[in-house]
C-alpha cells in the first residue's frame, strides 16, 4: 500500500472544491439530460413532423446520439490541455460551451418556421453539448480526487458524480412542472423552450462558484517536476499526454471502457428510453413517467455518496461488480413492473435500477482517477470514459427504440442490457484494486519519469 505523501486540504477548502465540481457537473448534466427528455417528448413533432411518430422519435434520438459522438473529441482536446494547463481553466471553458449551446437551443426555430434547417441547427448545437461534456467529466472528478486523500477519496470523488442525478432531477423536475401547468399545445408551442433558456442563469451561478477554487495541488506539483526536468535535461522532450496514455496505460483505458458499458447503457435505458416505453407500450401518461424518473433520481442522488463511501471500505471493484451484476439481474423485473402500468410499480422499477446503477457510477470517479498518472490523468480518464459512451450511451435509447419497434417486446431490450453487464463484469474483474493508491506516488515511483510524464502501468504502486 502506498503511503499518502500529499497532505489533504482543510475540510472547508475540500468542501468548497466539492461544491464547485458538483454545481458545475449538475448544470452540465442538466443541459445534456434536458435534451434527452425533450427528444423523447416533443422534438419528434417539432423538428421531424413529417415522420411516423415512432420514426420521428428514432430520428429525435439520433440527434441525441450525435452529442455522444462529440464527447470523445472533447475528451481528447480537454484532456490534452487539462494535463498541460490545469484542470480549472478547462472546466470553466466546458461550462461556458455547454450553457451557451443549451441556451441557443431554447431560441431555435422549429421545422414549421425554417424547414429542414431546423434539425440541422439542432444537431450542430447538440455536437457542441457533447464536446463540452466530453471535457467536463474528467476535469470535475479529478479536481476533487487530486485535492483529497486515498482514505476517503471514493466518498469525496463520488459527489461530482451526483451531478448526473441532480441534473436529471432538475431537468425532469422543470419539464414535469411545465407539463403539469401547461396544456399540451402550449408546451409544444413555447413551453419547452423555458428549461433551455433557464440554463443561461444556471451557468452564471456555476461560473461564479467554479472560478473561486484553486488548481489541484497534485497537478501543480507534477507540473513543477516536469518543468524541473525540462530545465536539467533539455534534450528529453515530454511526450504528449495522449501518446503517453496509449503507451503506458492502454490496458487501463480498455478497462475503463469496459467498465462503462453496463453503467452507461443501463442509465439511458432507465432514464431516457423509459419515457418512450412507458408512454407507448405500458399506456402510462407522460406526466406519470416523468414523475417516476423524478422520484427515482432523488434516491439516486442520495445513494451515490453512500456507495462511494463503501468503496473506501471494501474497494472499488467489489462495489462496481455488485452494481454490474445487479443491473443485469434487474432488467426482466424492471420491464415487468412497468408493464403493469401502476405508478408505484413504475417508481419501484426505476428506483431500484438507479440504485444499482449508482453502485457502478459512485466508485467510477476514484477508480478511473487512480488508474492514471497525474500528467496524463485528465486524458486517460476522459478517453476511457468518453470513448465508451459512443458505443454505450449514445446508441442505447436508439437501439432500445428500434428493438421495441421490430419485436414489440421488452425481452430483446433486457437481453441487450444484460449483455452489457456481462462485458462490464469481465472488464472490472480483470482490473486491479486501486483504493489505496497515492495519486502523487504514482508519479514519484516511476522509473520512466524521464521518458514520459508518468510511469507505465507495470511500475505503478499496487
């Protein structure tokens, strides 16, 4: 076990850093999930009105998936500069990009006004959202992970992860309120724009908080060491973070990608596709489906820190594996409960699903952070997480909707999630436990420090 050489910051400072990361990620996920909910509820009619309703939903989810395609590009760009310039600067930029794109969606003309240009403009803004989110996640979790210590890293690093359910809660809550107080016609005409325009105000708040925190001390120390090496060994050039990741941490990148499969696919089936399935196959009203996701997201928010704390006690891998196995086993009961059409059963189905998802999502921040060395950590964690999202979260609602259209049954969808769970169990089962690693010691123990900004995987502290 590595000794903790980096002193943790004072509790007040750490809480401020956690708050800054949490608020920023909440806003980013609010913007991202708001699009997903709107894609399931109204975008098919506003931007693809000439299509069959289910085909229109498929096209709407296709623009939703485009955002995922941009996330790896964001991971590469933000990861590179985040490893070179620092986490804080890039987090501010990602928040501005995401908020600006979301606000602009609220101002978009629809197909009735500008014709085919409307879905094109929508797709472009969705690309900007995906690019920003691809850079946001890695920086937010690293800023917290690198300020804390190994003893409670799983707990503290899980708080930025609660930004996902918090953003889902906020987005679903706003939409649920609007659909409750507005008629379907009013919501379709102008009400859907309100939550997108609200993003502008949220971004101002997020920027004010995020600009108040300090850069990661682990990163500043690693940067100083790299500068010292440059001064004394001018002939040795520091490798690009991406090159160093692919050379020294390619196994960890593959593990991270595999670990994301069940987590990512199950989440978007449970929270996005459910709005289609419950309303079209189970005969549940739009308002009832939104309320169920709203309640379940509140529970999801509450359990993530608990799962993170448990990963500090028993390890990242056991908690992650519990979630992966659990979500696979839950899929058939999940759809069976929804098929009853009862509100209580719908809440139970979504809540249990999100609690099991939280067992994967909570330790993920610390787990991925502990895999990579400091000067390639932003790149490594972001690449592993966001490249997986292209194959996992991006097509999940699309695949689920297509399977429903082809088979008119939930069984193929359940098998789809179960297959992803098996892949995640395999990836995490092959990974090494990381909970006792000192993030600074990963760099300091590297015999290859002269060749790259961090050691190869074989030389890291076990």
